[in-house]
């Protein structure tokens, strides 16, 4: 089992000092993500899931605890190593897509792949996300769903092992949201990528291999889902 | 092309107004730097090359009369390489219009080959000994539209001589041609130099076998000893009556040329620094804004695995692009501009070897300099990239804390301020650093604009001060030799003179400690109506009965002040050396002189009732009536100077116009960029106002009010700044020969303010267009970086 673990968090805490009060955004979290897994971290707003995701993705440092990627601790990495970690090991998908407005869809993907060693074929990835004929459009010329597809293509094309998605459907309407989830599931299968989605949207958990529930910075429940449903059957 | 670079190019295209305006500032900086430096160097080199080719003298001596063998004996002085005696005399030239006063300097040319100050023949042939021929100095030749073969008729010692023009020549001695130190500007029609064979000059001027002028060259290795050598020469010639002894450094034409080189260099450095500093500060403000606005984008880039250095460089490249584009265009422009400048110099100065040469070093230095400034500004502006943590970047920024301003505690006042003015005042108080720079930028624009406006009035002021307040005579009549004062009333009989006074103007050597200067000391009546003496503090004073009054330039050189006892030695033979008290220092803008009561002068000269000239008040053109009068060598009037001034008006207008334009470029770049930064920073605020029902005009009015307030502050700050700049320029161009008055007419302040407001308005219009085209509603929901 242990050699199958891609990412492991041990006793992770993140504390913020707000004046005289110390607020714990993440408290003593232990978590293991296995290779090829589709995991969903569920929790209401303020439960610490985004903070946890940022720490796992090397975007933020914990106050305490350890994060191991393929058995190697990323805590204590200097800036250069942390950058390399984000570049080669992780792909991010954000709620608000966060594309570069002055670059076309294809160029936004290239922006990510240019600095990677084993990037996937951009056109093929864009075909996969369904944007084969929209790749020369600028973000402002695209719908929200299309922009999120570009963001997913950008994360996938890097050929990183782990895809971290922060509320990927948060800014989308229901139908588009479902399509994006389907896309993430396909990518999980097709490219054998580990996908971690964080969301406050409970029904999304039904498509995951594992659901990790959080509240007030702590993990309150981890559920194995032996029979994940097809995203198209999700309703919210 | 790397995608980040592509993004950069598109960002530049989106902010092209800012990019172009900043690039223009860099272009101006580079043009000024490259072209002025190249011209300065080229001017310097060609002057010295010219000196080399024509064997230009190191020491110039005016004596009353010295035999040829004494001149040759000077060769025995250690360090002297060669000597040459000359006969030099200023005489009137007969021209067609009897009302036109033209003086020429007759200069003898020996027949030997190795001459000092040899002539550079531009057209025609060399002088033939034994003929009545003349080579004419280029400026005068052109100024009076002469041709080879023309006949000139100088009036020498009461006789008209006909001389055939055989050549147009240049001389290192008269690159900048002025009649004397009191002339401010060359008068190319009214004064010229005629070179004649030595034996003709000697016989016509009565100097057979003798000379009244000696030029000396010294060994290259002994140049540092030039003052000692000059002293040795002075000792040898003392008994022959030295009228002046001048080393090359103090030579009129040479010092004007070197000053020109220095002021070009000063200009190339100071203007470049001002422009690059402004560009750097604006670039840095703009980039820090772009980085702030791009916070999420930077977070994403970091999330994608871009390192700090890569992201920082992405933004720094914006400023590098400005630096490089500015450099390339600047270089392209600076080459033709420097050759235009050279043409201008060729037209007004006369160095036959002067031509435009491109010095690649300056192109490289210029590019390095501008790039260095821009890169530094880029790093400074974009350095906050390093501080942005990718996780923080994803969270919305905390709103800026707002608190009451001190002005709000004045309830009575604050409650009367309208809502939109409250917003204006609050915004100013919240962005203090940017407001400070905007005010400073407007102040700088005002100051830079004020300099040319001031300079264009300075000549009028100068003439007013020198010729209306200090020297009040209409004419100054010079005698060929000292005459009895009884001759003065005789003059009044020959022409219409309302009032006339005698004067004694003679060269003296004044010594204070180890400093000494040979200057003309002028003796006039104590109750003179011809001079208005004023101390530098502006107090009017009268000539003292005893003692001497020094002009400020002379006092500075001698380091003398009122109360000092100085030595006064006549250069005339047979007059004993004396000491005299400095009673006062007075202001005189050009020429260095000393003044005393004429009776005190007689005491020093041990002679009474003589005059070397007369000063007259009249509206009548007396030059015509007196032109054939024996014993009169020259009749000078301030009107001649005013006329010669006209010749230079075009040159002054052109250079001052260019400076004003530079000021405009600066003003536009500052106001436009800062306003654009301010708008983009407040886009959310404006969008909310739009939602509340403000229209685009209301928002534009808001920005305009802010800028108007800033402009008022900028103008207020600009006035002292402009005054200091004008004062600095005046001080830096003041020479041993003249000082410029730092008297600034109220109109100068007014016109500079008008020009500055126009520059601000132009920038304001560009801002208006920007506001009109902004989609405020989109801005409210935009998450694309």
C-alpha cells in the first residue's frame, strides 16, 4: 500500500495570527492520497480545505507537520525546490480559471508546458478537453466553461502526477459544471492522473473514489466509495 | 517566442500610450546625451587640431612699442619655443553707407614660413610681401559678402589705403570673433580682421622695425609652467609698456570655445540625468501598479512552477523594452541631430576642421546608460513580485484602511465641501507617495519650461541692466592717444552732443596677494552722469573721492573685497607703483573693469587734465560727424550691440524652443502616466460609482479636479525650483568675461505656468479618451489577469 501512496500529509497545521487571537485554518490533518485516485475534499466555506490544498500543492507552508510527495518531504524546501515541485509534480485548476487575458487558449497551455520536461502534446490535450477548434481564441472570447477547460488543459498538459482543483465548478452553471467534472474524470482515467477536488458541493462527492470531509480545519470523516457514480448522474 | 514574452508584448500593446510616452522621454534623454556629447568632443578635438595645424600661440602680449630685437630675445626665456612680433591696430573701415560704423583690426603677417597663428586659407592665395593686399577673416568676409579681388579701404592714421582682397582665411585666434571683452556677441558686419603684409602694417601704423603685439608658443613639456613663463616675459617687457598679457586659458576666443564645450557637456549630463530620472520614477510607479494589478496572475505563474526570477524578469523586461526601444530610436535620431548641431556651430563658429563624426562609444554608453536606468527602475518597481506568496495571491486583497484626514477635524469647513471634492481630497490623502511624485513632476516640468522662457528674456534684461542702469552713455569715444581735456568741448562744436564728460581708460595691473589681473581702469568724474554704480545687493553708490571700485567679476578673481589695500601698477613706462584701497565692489554683467574718480586717476598717473576718450549723451548719430576727426580711434554705441544681438535671435529661439518642447514631453509623460496608473488602480471604485449613477463625465471631472489641485501645488513648488534652475544655469555659464543676472521677470513665471498648464491639459485629454473607452461594468466582474 505505502508504495502506492503519492502524497501524504502528517499532522498538518496552519495557524494565522489575527491580532491577539490565533486562528487555526488547518488542524492536525493526516491524509494519504494514492496514485491514480480521484479524491474529493468536502467542506463548507472556511473549513480550511483551500488552505490544505495550497499546502499540498506547495503554494503555502504549514505551521506544523509534514507533506511527503512520493516519500520525499517538501517541507523545508527552499524557494527554488518548491518552484520545481509546483512545476513538475502538480497541476492546479482554480475556481476562477485565472487565465492570462492576453494569451490565446493554446498559448495559455503553452505557458505552462514551456517550463516542463515531459509535457503532453498540447493540441491533443486541447482536443481532449473539447477545445480543438477554439484554441486560438482569447479568454475574453470564451464562456466560463470553455475558460475552465483551458485551465484544466493547462494543468493536465504539464503531465504532472497530481491535479489539484479548487472549486472547479464554483463559477459555472449546473450543466457546464457537470461537463467539467466529466472531463476531470476522463482525464483521471485516460492519463492515469491523481485528481483532488475541493468543493463545498456535497453531491460531487458521489463521483469520487474517496471523500474527505472537513470542518473547522479538521478532517471529520473519510469515506471510501466502492462504487463512484458517473458525473452525469450527479444532481445539485 | 516564449509565451511570457508574448504576454509582455501584448501588455505593451495594451498600454501603448504609457509605453510610447516613456519611450519618448528616454529618446530625448539619449538624443541629448549622444548628440551633445559627440558635438562637445568633436568641437574640442577640432579646436585643438586646428590649433595644432595653425600653431596657435600660448601667450599673447600687447605692448606700446617694442623693437624687433627685444622680441627675438624672448627666445632665451626657458620654455619659450617661438616668438613673433606683430603690429595690431583697430581702425575704421570706409564702407558705402556713411552711417554704418565698421571697425577692422589690422594684423601684420610676417613673410617667414613658420608662423605662429598661421592663417588657414579657405579661398584665394597667401599674402605676398611688399604688396597692398589683405587676407580677410572668414566671418567678416562672409558677413560683408566679399569676393576675391574686392578692394577694402581702411582708414589708418588719417589716411585711406586701398587693399586688394586676395584670400578668405580662418584663424584660431578668432574662432569666436568679438571686438573686445565688452562686446557680448560677435558683430560679423561691424567688426572684422584684415591680415596684411608686415612691412605695410609697420609703415602705415608707424611701427618701422618695431611691434606692439607679441605672440609666443611654449614647449609642450613646459605648458604647466605657463604662468611663470608669462611672468618672465612680463619682466623683460615691462619697460616697453605692457597693455595686457594673456595666456591661452584667458584668451577671448579660446575661453568662449572651451566654455561652449563645457556647457554642451553640462547640458548633455544634466538634461540626460533629469530625463532618465523622471523616466525611471514613472516606470517604477507604473510597474509597481502593473504588478499589483497582476497579483493573481503572478500567483498563477508561481502555481504553474515559474520561479521568482523568471516572473521578476517578465516585468523588468517591460522597462528593458522601453530602454532599448528608446535607445535605438534615440540613436537613429541623434546622428542627424548631431550633424544639425554641427552645422549650426559651423554657421556661428568658424573652425574649418569641424565636421560631424559619429563616435560609437557614445552610442554604446548611451544605450548602456538608458538601459541601466530602465533596468534599475524595473527592478525597483517590480520587486514586490518576490513578496507575493502564491497562496495569498489567490485570495482577494484586503481593502485599504481608510481613516479621517486632519482636514476633516475642521467641521465647519469639511461640512461645506461637496461630496465629489471630499472624494478628491480623500484620494489625495490616501495616495501620498504618488501625489507627491505628480506634484514634483509638474513642478519639474514648470522648472524645465521656465529655463528657456527665462533665457529668452535674459538678453533684454542684460542690456537693460548694462546699458540703461549701469552704463548710461549713448556714445563712448576713444582717442588714439591721451589728449588734453581741453579737446572735449571742441568735440561738442563738431556735432550735436547734449552732454559730454572726459574719461581716462588705461590698463593697470592690479595685485592682491599673489593674484593679479591686468584690466582697464576707468576714471570718470565723481558726479558722473554716465554710470550708475550698484553693489551686488542692489544698493546705489557714488564713486569715492579716494580709492578704487572693482566690478564683481574682477573682485572675485582677485579675491578682493571692500577695505583691502591692493597694488596698482600702470603698464605705462615711467609711472611708479602705488597701493590703493578697494572702496566697494559693484555689479557689472560683462567685462571686468575697475573705476575711480578721475582726479584720483591723475594722482596715480602723476599727470593732470588728460583724457583717453569721452562719454556722450545725445540722440544724434555723432559717428558720422566725427568719423574723419583726427585722434579719434573708435566711436562705440550700445545700439551696435543690440543690432548684433538680432543676428543671434534665430539661434536662441531654436534652442530655447527645443528646450520648451523637452519640458512638454516631460510634463506629458508624468501627468499622463500617473493619471493612467491612478485610473487603473481605482477602476473598481469608478465602476461602483458608475453603478451608483455617475456618468463618465462625472468621473472625468473627479480625475480633473484631482489633477487641477495637483497642478496648482506643482506650480507653487515649481516656482522656487525653476528659480534655482535658472540661477544654477546663470552661475554655470558665467565666465571671466560676463555674468548673467538672475533677475526673473514676473512674466517668466506667468508664461511658464501657461505652458505647463497646456502640457497638463494635453495629458488630461489623453486621460479623458482612456476613461471614455473603459468598460466599467466589465471591470467589476473581471477575473482575467
